[in-house]
C-alpha cells in the first residue's frame, strides 16, 4: 500500500476510535443523568462530566457540584482536592461552569457608577438591604478607574423591593444608590416610573444561579461571591484584563 494511503487509513482508524470513545462517554453520562434524575427528582441536573478520578463523575447542579459513581448508586457532597497542588478542583470547576458572557449582560437594566476613567468593568447583583453589599460598596470607594454596573436584586424583603424601585426611579440613580449604601440616606423618590428592569434582574439572576448578594461578575466572566476586600478585588481586576 502506498505511504500516503497507509497514512490516510491510519488517520481514519484513529478518528473512528476517537468517535467511538466519545460516543461511549456520551452514552455513559446520558445514562447516568437519566438514572440520577429518576432517583433524585427534586433536584435539577444541568450536566454530567468525567472527573480526573477514574469512575467518578461530576454532577452539575448549577449552584454547586456533587459527585457520583458511574451507575448512580452513590453520590457524595464535598470538595475534590488535588493533593499535589493543594488546589480545590470543585471550586475551580464550578467557577468555570458558571462563567458569564459579560458582553451579553443587559447593562441598561443596571445602575451605572463610573470611577476615574472607568476603563475596567464589573457587574454586581446587589440588594439594598444587604449588609455585605454595603460592605462591598465601602471597599469600592478605594477602587479607581472602574465602571460598576449594579443590578438591583431585591431578594431579602419587601422593603428591599421598595427601596430598589425608589432608587431606580430617582433622577440620579448612581448618586441615590451610593447615598443609601454609603451614607444611609434613604431614597426619597417614589416608584412611579417603569420598574420592569428590576423584575428582569430577578429573572436574570435566577437564570444565572445568583443565590446570594453581593455577587460580582468580572469582565472575563468569572464570579466573586460575597463582600470581597478592596485588595482582593483589585487583584481580581488585574487578572481579568
């Protein structure tokens, strides 16, 4: 057989083997998902994937990850840690799964605050009555050259909804937001404007598994949950360029 034909035949065999392995992997994960969904109907499984550990599968629940054997007979909740690097594989994988396409965010539905030249960008899901959100706003005072898009996300109480609507309907949303969060000056305006953006923010947050406030979205799509310090945020901003 000529050399070129031997190479072509070899490539075809490799491609067939690869496709076969992929098909088997897909069948295994599909079967596992069906089994777990039938046995655990109260949870919504977003996806199944292999892990670096033979016979162990990742079960993506959106807000967190659990693990299962290939048959779905056993599951466990906990972090998968690489002892060689001491890295939390569960945490890293969840961050990857929950990455956000920043460019797709409906920024028109957010309160926009520009600091310095505003060259760096973050989005924040925030409740006006959340103490950790106020802590984050205090940290943001020392961060320069950033544009902050705050999606009002009233999940704590009816008063959170009322304050969110009043802030959204204010003549200057940015100043009203900061006055409340930093200086405790309650928004004095009413809520007679179109506040449908707040309902859309709640729908958006739920679709993105935003389960707590504040949740920061960096420009590269990574998330930072909670009231991170100014130093931690500055470091994360540097990595997201």
